[in-house]
């Protein structure tokens, strides 16, 4: 998962990890905080058995706490139930369009490079960047590793987030995620809010420094986003509005129809410049 430097050579086999991860999640998940410390200790031992560095694991889990704010956010997602107009107003759609046009102009060389490499024009990338974090201005305030660990422990989607936790550990071990990193409530990382497994699969070293830094490098974040869209079927030169070939790739970004519509609309307004 990368551009020129992928993490596909990471030490751990996803299939092997998931075989063990499913067992741990099924055995000990909980819908309250009770048992969290015991679960994390058992998980840490299991991860060590899968080949993760023990010192790294000790450092990671010394920073991890049960996150009630993550659980609250997970139970209270409502904005995707809005109409398109309501959603655009809530997300500041016109502001994203206006600022996005400036971002396109100020980063013309980067967006030209990304389109040449991935076939994705600037509009959808800027739309995602603006909608996810206001162009990197707010990345979230939750401790990433605590958020992902909490959701792995929580019974609602334990198997899915156990895999995300393993992916986060891969990133830490590779030097691509700081143990103190903060992000969104579900463990999304960086300027375009990738879940850890998507960083492993699609993360791209857009600035050529040998690391994937979704937080501090806009080039890495945007290259990773373009790589994600390409990995979900993006066809260079094809349209991306509803009914056109590349709308399928946008659907891969977010399952909410209103979010997909917003990406397509904002992107088109920016690309029309």
C-alpha cells in the first residue's frame, strides 16, 4: 500500500493476524470499559506472538486508555442522515469550494504530479481534503491508538477494529505513526483521515522522504488519497458524477450517499476553474 514505497513488505501477514485477532476479539470484547486492561494485556501478548517488537508494544500500550469519547462518537453519528443541502451547509460546502480553488492554484505542481501518476484530477482530492479536515486545519483530538484499541475491545465491530489495531501497530513499527498521534474518534489518521489499514494498503510517500506521514505532509496525504481512489477503480479521464465510471471509486471512500454526492459536487466546482 503505497506509491513508490509500499508497506506490502511489512513484517506481518494480514491473514495470519486476523486468524488470531478474531479469536481474541470474540473471547473478550465488551460494551463497557470493564475488562479493558485485561484485554489489552492479552492482546499485547498475542501481538508479540505474531512478531511485533515487545519494546514497541510496551511503549504503545503504556499510552493507551479506554476512550469514552470514542464510544460516544461511535454511537452518535447523525450527519449522514441529512439531505444534500443540509449536509453541504453543515460541512461548509461553499467555503470548501472557495478555499479549494485557492488550494488548487497554490499547489498546482503537486496536483499536476498526482494527476499524471494516478489519473485523478485535483477536484475530488481537494474536496476530500477540505471535507475531512478543512485542508489539514483540524485533524482530530482523540489519541489514535486509544481510539482504535477501544473500538477493537468494544463488541459492536470488534473484528473490524482489531484488524485496524494490528495495522496501527504495523505503522508504528515501520516508523509511520507516532505513539502519541491524535486524530478522529474512530482512529482516522492525518489530513485526509485514513483508517490505519487503509494507510497500510494505499499510503503513499508523495514527498519522497522515505516515510508516509499523513499528518505533517500534504503531499503524502493527497498522494495516498489518489492512490486509494485508483485502487477503487478510478479510470483516468472518465467522469466522476453519479452514473459516471469514477463515481464507483468515490463510493469506496465513504458509504454515505450524501457524502459521495458532496465529493462529486465540490470536486466538479473546483475542476471547472
